[in-house]
C-alpha cells in the first residue's frame, strides 16, 4: 500500500531512507520497548538530526498508521524546511528595519500556529521562533492555515526558548510577553528591536520564559470571559507594536 499522507512515513526501511536522504523529520514515533537492529539505526539517525523521539504504545501507532504496516515506527516530516536565526536578521537588514520576532512558548494547536505565522507575516515580523519539544511543528495543517505565509516568513526551531531569548538580548532585542497580570499594552514602550512572546493556549507563557522578558503586557478585556485565543492575542499585540513603529 502506498503512503496516503505525503508528510507521514511508515515502516523501518522507509524511515531509514528518509533520514539518510536528508528529509526534515519533525517527530519520530517508536514502539515503546522495541530495541532491535533497524530501530537502533533509526534512533541513531534521528539523534544526528536532533529529531524529537516519542516512545508510544502499539495502540497509538495503529491509530496513527495510514498503511497498516508501520513496523513499530512512524516518522512525521515537516511540511516546510526550518530556517536559521540568521535568516531572520538578514530579512530585517534587507528591509532596513529593527528586528521584530514572534517567539511561541509551546503552541500545541496547528491551526493556532498557522494563524500566528500568517499574522506575523502581515504585521511585518521578520520571523517566528518555536521550541523543539512540547509544541507543534510545521505540519501540513500549519502550512494550510498559514495561507501561504510560510513561503515568506522564516520559522526557526530551537531547543531552549529561554536561552534563545538570552542570546537575542545580546544582539539588542527587548522582549514583551502577553499575560493578564501585565501592564496595559498601550502603556508599554514597544519600539525598537523586539521579540513578542506568546504562550501556550491553556497555561500561557511559562514561568522561566516570562522571567526572561523585559515587559509583561496585558490586553484590555471588556467582556465576561478572561482570555483570548492565542492567535488572536498575538494579532492584537503585534498590531500595537506596528502602531508604535509608525509613531
């Protein structure tokens, strides 16, 4: 049976060949407890690429499988190639603008990630940074939801978001995160080289990442519920940054 999903690869030989041909594998799902030769080879190749490995039960693999012949391993490819941090700075330099970067702390919904990448592009951000673990990658759903923005907006995947913020501070960036406990965004100075940090759909920005931010900005709420969808919050704050850049 042929692969049904062009971004999902099933079976040991197929996965080994995918790694060795240089394909970007976002996630690797392996049958928990399986340690034979081919699986060891796959794990070795995955470590070379720094691919996230998840050990799961057979029931999970059976549920994911589209061919019925997963042989204890399923690889999920990225729908788009990831960029490097330098690509973001190059984009800002080419436009003659201060760097404007979105940093996403464990966004798990692919529709939210796609929508945020689309917003980042339309707001003139030079790139998006996402963490390697506990977050969705560049899946086919993300690509579709971004409505083409992935063709123009660099997305960088990093191991440690907090450390990345520290590194970017050394390059002159300030960081603002969205949180209900912060200062109203209209009172924050959001000009200059800036990183906008948006948190997880349920838990918001993690404590360690929040502590690295220079500002905590809140969005005024007038309704009866207490929070916005992550992608909507990203859009509201992004356009406050855009407004301040026009002043």
